[in-house]
C-alpha cells in the first residue's frame, strides 16, 4: 500500500471556535507539508484568507477522497 504524502492529505473541518472567519465547518482543506507543525499537533492549510496558517489538528478529521475528486481538486488549484 502506498503511503500518502502530506500534500495528498485532505482534512474535513469539524470545528472553528477560535477562527470562525478563517475556517468553514464541513469544508475540505488540503494539508500542506510541515513536519514542525505536526510535532506540535498543528496542521498547515490555506484558509479563507487565501494564505497558509497553522491550526489545531483537532479542528479537522482526515478523510480519504476518491481519485477522481483528488484530480478535480488538483485541476481547480
């Protein structure tokens, strides 16, 4: 089985208590690679501002998307 790269990891936002303007609950975000953030239990994503920021990992649930959805997201970026 192929191991997923962080850039292939998609996260569903399940909480935005401290960041209601920056994060949308039930929206899918693509995780950006950041080993130092992972150690601190944070994830790096591009939020609603269009810039990448760190957020608590527990605000998200990792999800697996079908290949066609991943390809469609890649074309839209």
